[in-house]
C-alpha cells in the first residue's frame, strides 16, 4: 500500500535519513565524550501531506500499522511515539504544525543497533521542515530528535545517533565531541571498507540495562568530582571507585582516549586494534555484550582481511561492525556468516547491503 492508497491523495513532499553505525566511542556520548559514527546505506523515508480531519495519521509500511492521534492525546505506543514526539517538540519550539498524514517506509533494520529510531526522527523532522518551510538547521534537528527519544519514547539516550543520521554521510567518519558538538569529517583508513553483521539476537534498548549504565556513569562522575566522565583523561584516576562503577568508568575513559587516538591519524591495522580493544572493554568492563556478539566478533577477528571488529550500538544483542580490506567485504561477510550460522545462530549481512 502506498501513500495514495492509504490516505486517498498524493503526498505533498518527502524526506529521508540514514541509519548509522558507530566505529568507535561506545557509551561515551551520555558522558559528554567522543564518538566516531558513519551513515549506513539503508535509509528511512517519509512521505507527507496535510490531513483534512483534524487528526494526525501515521502509517508504517513495514509494520502495516496506522496510528491516528490529535495534538492533546496521550503519546501513542510504538513507531508513532517518535513521530508524535517530533511534532510535539516543534510545537514547544513555537512552530504551528497542522494535522499531517505521514507515511513511513524504512530499510534500516529495527532492533539491530543501527538507529532505526534516529533515522525515523530525523526523516520526520526533515519532512516537516520541508512541508512547512521551518527555519531549523541540521544540528537542531538532531537535538529535537534526541529529545523525542528521551521524552516520548522513554530512552535516556545521548546525541550520537541523531547527529550521525542528520550530519554524516556513508563515505566518511563523523568525529563528534558530544559536549561541544564540535565535529570533524575524517576519511576511513586507506583501502578499507565496513562490514556489518546482525547477530540475530534482538535487543530492546528501553528494556535493557542502558538507563542503568547511564546512572552508574553519573554516580562515578559525582564520586570523582567531575561534571562528566569525559573530564577524566587518566585511566588510573578511576581505580579507587567501588565496583561496578570502577569498571564502567574504566571503559568510558579508555574509550574516549581510543577515539582521540584516531584523530592523530592511524593505520588500518591500528584502527582495527582499537576496535578489538573496544569490544573487550564493552564485554568485560561495561558488560553490555552477550555470547552471540562475542562469538560473531571472535569469528570476524580471526578472519583474514579483517583489521578489527566489535559490537556496535548499545549492545545486549544487535549488530557487529568490522573494518576490512577494501573489496573483500562481501566475501568476508559471507564466510563469517556461514560459520556463525553453523553454530546455531540466525545472523544476516547488513552491510555491504544486498542490492
Ligand atoms: C544507543 C544510544 C546512543 C549511544 C549508544 C551507545 O545507540 O541511542 O546515544 O549511547 O547507544 O554508544
């Protein structure tokens, strides 16, 4: 069913935004730290038009679900919460948003740690900017998207995903200082490409330990007398903290340092080592990995042509990312996936995208 079939008229406009994959800097953004994501080829697209019956109507093609809601209604559940959140936040910014029909279609996998929700928020805000000629820039779009996530979807997330979806492209890494929003576009190491494999183990961000990790980091920062863990640069400084705060802070401080090392310019081999170290730290100190992710990462790391691999996103399931020799991505992905699935899992290749 297309827009016309659902809403009985052609759309007035459309917009889209990509999912993202994070190469380095995991669980650092809500600690005011540093991240290094890039956009993935898969995108979320929204088609929009004006609604004539006083209500907003949202339709998801993938879910085949329709949500109808008025301005003063409670926040709907599911995909509608993100769209409703974006509309409500624009209202709060002082913009008048008339009732809209909004049709969503997405190639960004849901629940794999590739930010399908950020892609939906950024695509929705871009679509509304276009439809209503709103004067908001790409950074503001990312900030509003993050607020939709926090206030309307109930996930206390950082700013990385929305900044990546709003500002990154698929050809570069986006270095971002999440405190100042200072950013730099840097190339991938020479002669490399990215592989992303889904572990087949889904994760539900809100139901996971995500908010708990965030609370632990805030407690660690308080005990260390700093505004955020980003302000700690010497990994030794966290060693006196009680567990599990010591482990959590150790991960964050070292992870920030790993991202900063990349800025100095590193070889593909060293970049890969930093990714491997990041995975070990997420597994052992931050404790957000699961056996399936560890198995998939180990297979990737032991495959010829792979410089490094790690879980990506919040963890608890979802996808792994690897940096590999350019031109070998598809063959490596197929080989590793076959070995992984032979051990009883149901993984799949996400990047290189199947065309
Ligand atoms: C999720 C959040 C991000 C970030 C990552 C972990 O994707 O939405 O803000 O915290 O987890 O790095």
